[in-house]
C-alpha cells in the first residue's frame, strides 16, 4: 500500500502503544524492543514484546514480492496470500488455484498423527488471474478425447513418464503402464523427454484444460447453453422494505453483464422471470408481445410451469418487453397486503422450467421472510435463545425439515444452481433456507444491499486423485456428494473453493514425493463441455522439522475453521472449542519437543515463537468468532449464515475474515488489530472481507475531516453515509482508491460504514478488533497466549 499522501500539519501522530520503529526508519521490521519492566503488581505480557503477524506479512512482501514465483520446484511453499506476486507455471498449479497445509508431508501415518498437522488442500478451480498471467491453455485431442491412465484414470500431465521410445507411458500416480495412442506418439530426446514436451501444455504445465468429448456429457448429448431465472419475493415485507423496487431497477442494468466467453459477442444465456408470495406468477416476455403476460400458479403443492414458449428468452431480442415487465412489477404489487410467502415451490418452479427447456442454469432467488404459507417446505419460527449454550444448540444449525435436502439433490442432478439473496427484518431460518444454495454450488447473500455475480459454469463434477499412499477422505464446501470420491455442483463460479483432506493408506517415499491431481468437468457458459486439470507435487519427509518448516499456516487455519464450523452440527459448541484448543496445543507441543532448541525448556526458540504466535493468533480469532462464541446481540440467522459462509472461503478471504486488516491513514502498512492502536486524532480503515469500516477519531484535525468528508466539523459527519464524497484533493482520491482496491480483492461487495466513537456502530467495529477481549467472553490474544503456553508446558511435562 505505497503512495499515501504526505502527513499534513501533524494530523497523524505516532500510534498509541506502538513503540516503533515506523516504515522508513532504521530497524523497521525487526522485533520490537522490550518495554521497560513494569512494577511487579502490574506486570503482564506486553503485546509489543510478542512478534507481530504484521511483521511476518511485511517480511514476506519484502522477500517474495519482487520476483516471480515459479512453480517448477517440487514442495516449494508459495508467498503468503497477503503478498502481491506474479506466478509462472512450470509444472505445478499456481497457488491461486491450490494451496496446501504443508508442502512437505510425513512419509507415514504415525508421523502425521504425532504432528497433528492436517494434510489438506484448498482448491479454487476457476480462480481469476491478474492481467499479467496467462489463463490455462485449452487442449483439444479431437474425438478420441483426453489421454488417461488405464488403471487410475489420471489425466495426462507432467508427472507421466514416457518409456520404450515414447510408445508407452508410466503413470506417476499408480505406476501402471499405458499404450500411447498412435496419433499422440512422439520421439524422446536424450533425457527421456518427448521432443514436443514444451509445445504441449499437458506435458509442461501445472494447469490446463481439455475439450471434453460427448462421452463426458449427460446422456451422451452435447448440453444446451445455461439459463438464468430470476425469482422475486413480492410479499408485503419485500415491497415495504424496498427490495422489489431495487431488484427490478438493478436488473435492467445488470442484464447487460450476462456471462459470455467472447466479450465481442452477445451472451447466449436465456433469462426468465417469476414473482411470488403465497402463489407464483410466471411471465411471458416473448419478443413479439406488446406487453408481458402474467400466468398464475396457485396450486403450490404440485408445481408446474404454465408456459414454455416465451418464458426463457434471449435478452437482446426481448429487451423492450423485459424492461416493461421490470417497470411494472413494483407497481403491480405496491398495495399488496399478502404477508405470507412460500419458498420450496419457488425453487421447484425454477427446477421444472430448466427441465422443460432441457438445460442447466442458475436460479437467483430474492427473498425476505420465513416461508410460513401452507406449501411444501413450510417452516415455523424456532428461534429459541434458551437453547444457546446447551447441548441442544447444535439443532439450531441443522435444517428444520428434510424437504430441502431432497430438493437439493434433484437440483444437482439437473444442473440447477441456486443463489439466495436474503433481505430479512426478522428470523428466516438461514440454516434451512441455505441447504439448497450450499448443496448446489451456489451462494447466500444476507445483506441490505447486494452485488450481482454473473460468473457461472454449470453441471460441474470435481474429482481429486492422489499418488498411491494417500487418499482424499473428507471434503468441505458448497456441493453435493452421491459417493465418497466425487464432488458434484450444479454451478461453479470463480470464487468457489473446495477443501480436501488427505490421509495415509500406505507409506510414502522421500525420493518420489507425493502427487495430487484435481479434475473439474464442467460446462462453460457457451455450452462447451470441458475438463480443467490442476496438478500439484509436494515433498515427503521423515523428519518433523521438515514438515513444520514447510507448513502454510493460513491454509491450516482455513482448514481448522471449516472443520470446526461443520462440527457444530453434531457436537456441543463447548466441545468444539475445547477440541480446537487441544489440537493447537498438541501441534505446538510436538514442535517444541522435536524441533525447537533443546537448550532450555522455558526459553522458546525465535522460529518456534513466530510459528506459535501465528497459530495462536488465528486460533484465538476462530474461537472468538460468533459461531463458536455467541453473544446476546448475535442472531441465530447471522450465526448460521457465517457458518455456511466460512465453508466456501478461500485462504486469502479466511485470513482477513479471522484477522481483519486495520490500516491507519498515517502509515502505508497495517497495524495490530487492537483498540490500543487507535489514536483519537487519527482515521483508520478496517476491512474483514464483508464490510469496510472507516473509524474517525473524535480529535481528528479539521483539515483532515475537510479533505475526507468535505466538512471541518466532526459533528457534521453523517454516520449513515455508505460512500465518500469525491473531493478534489490527494487524500480524498487516495482514500477512495484504497477502498476500491479492497473491494476488488474480495468476492463480495463490501459496504462502507463510517464509525464515530461512542456511536452504536462502534460496538460492531470493536467486535472486529480481535486481539482484544470480546464482549461475549472471548479471551484477549495475550490472555489466550498465556493460557496456551501453560497447556503446552503441561503436555511436555
């Protein structure tokens, strides 16, 4: 974050509690000097005496941010997710696609069990790339299709070894020998490599795509382009809170951004529209009509689509009729008194429409209230705060009825992905309504505003394979599994992740290392069937020191968070928290016993110290978060929403989610996440991946306020503003650029909230200062560190 405007007239002073040095001063980045000893009665561990994660982040930027990260070295740990870097694919998948918890994994299960470090990979198969990186190449082998191992069915990749002059290849995963098809034959050079190795992406790169043949298509039939169906709640609550008007107005613009593979061509995705309350209204928007036509289905117990011709249409052809409909919908329901709504039949309607059109697609459901109308999927209000903190609390995270699990299975079979946009003003049972979105590869957006996401690939199947000796045993994310190995999604966008845990089923070799391959079978938005392949090779080790040296702590935290948040479905929350603390202590005690300096049992080695700090800091944040540490002011719906949200986060998102970025406008670098770092004369940005807070100190100078808000008076700042005025001064421009750059890094639009001291919003802001003790009883970072140190010493003794 370089290039801040210069400090103006002393508006920015040193931060309280920060002993320096500051960026640009000598020794910046070195461990802070120990503070002077406090009187015995007041003695406590000073946060500044603990190595800071901010320091680790800045060191990584300095060491790894200037040179491209080349993926050709097996077992090489990538830069941190907080470092901006360029990737050059030389045989392993980019860390933008795959991040591992460890890049040197134990050779046997006993060593893995002893270390307690999970072996897992966080996979983001369609991750967006920066402009200076090349997207995966598309390989077309014609009617014969991709070349695979005869035994384990691994796809051709750089780990296959060609033998017998190039006539056969030995699989790097299972060692089976397979005949090379005549059309794919090529001679070998003196090193044993094919002479065309570097001309073929599948022989030299970690990530690439194959054009899939008809054998890879459902019913051996080339799929139709997908369709989008917009289903809008028009019950009283949805109309009154403004949702209906906003949605209809925004859709008129957003329809210009339908996905297309070629930006110069029109999108071939068809669209359809449904409104609903207790009944459903389907709309005929055929281009030849002068006005849209409504057809009502009141028998919601037996859902059907009342029209085929004119329901799913091309936007450019029917644009006039569509815009007329979107103008009319808010007017038609402006005086509605219908307070009840349905939900299950709404998804059934979209599913039936896609079946009738024989295509896959996505449903965008805009919903506002608990579906209490008499219909399949009807729910009751079960918000019982008396259960919070009891063994029965887990039931509140489980779906209320089994209807939606069955419906989700049907949606996946058809390739029907569901995105749910919630606009509630009271309890809606997110734990139940979210079942279909989180099982079909969709998303849930629980906001008072929304950002429309138009990335989609439909009919997705993801298969993860690994070298003999380890196997995939568990999966986390938004998907459906009909067996123990294949992940099925009705839709997949560039922001979705799937996390895979691996376990040993045999010994591994240090010489050969371990390999994994992720194959994603999907239909592009133009209707083309494709396979995207990602390959990863890691080292194997027989020494625990090698394992710990090559751990990726951000990925480990991502995995533990997903594991813990899923565990609350079946275990009391206290048990989940205790289990997390215990596993953290086990990891660090094992490290201390086997890898740290043996010279003293009380003095920690510096490397161990850094590792422990990073582990403990993140564990502390996971434990403090609302799902595992509920407060009286956190609704059950919010906790269910956050639990489902975490299951799909990639590593960069989980990093900022559990340790929000706190940025003083006086420094080009973040500071530690604590109230002690806030100056009453300063202005700070805090970003957590969902929101951006702008905290304004009560003593901020008038010139600073004028530059940011256009007013010199603190009392005249509007706390309800969600965007800053575009003022013609360097500070205003730079601050707005920073906010936009933060938003560009995240998959969800982050609302700006202006926070003034002692306003109600400050309680929410302070909730994300995660190094401090939380209002709902969560320990401060320092207190948790001391507690954990005792746990580790007990384990060692």
